[in-house]
């Protein structure tokens, strides 16, 4: 399945708090064994941008592919 949206995490800014994961209605984010946030296959992303609105460090971006 092809995603309409691209989800990226700026690792330099992300403090791995998990807020993005908590607010994502489609569970696009995962947490590694080392407690680091990562983007699962992004095809589930609906582009609501709740993760970008709630991230206290502005570390998550969601863009429509082709922007």
C-alpha cells in the first residue's frame, strides 16, 4: 500500500517522550527496545498531524508526498 503522507522524526530534537505515539490515531509510531521512537511503515498515516501538534520539541513532521 502506498502512503499519501511522509512522516519524519528529527532525531537531534526528539527526546523519545512518546507523546507522538500516544496521540496518533493510526499507531504509525513504534518504540524500540532502547526506548527510541521510530516511524513504522507510514502507509497507515492519515495526515491528521496530531503528532506534529503535540510534539513539545517540534521533532515530528508530516508532509503530503509531492509537497
